[in-house]
């Protein structure tokens, strides 16, 4: 998830980088993690919720959030 402001986004990125660098993963695994994030389509939480609603989902909500990692819920009736 993209931070709502450049400051918040930098907090998210720095937190993730610090955790991944201290994770005990090999250099190759860390590089693979960085490469994988290039596939992410980053958008702010509100925008992602709008996308789900526009796609026909109801009762859309963010049920878990830790920095830029979120779990969204929605149901299609």
C-alpha cells in the first residue's frame, strides 16, 4: 500500500527495508524480495477500497494494517 503522503511513504519504505535487511535472509533472497516488489501496483488505502467497491464488492473494509501491509475484506453478493 502506498502512503497517503510522501512522509508516510518514506516511513513505510524505511521500516520494510530495515526489517528485510535484518531478517537473516541471504543476499540473494533479499535481492529477490526487492525485485518482487517491483511488480506491486501501489495505491493509497482509500483508492484500493474504491477499486473494490467499483468492482461490485460490498462491505469493503481494511480489517488489518501494519505499516504498508494491509488485509482488505469485501464480499460480492
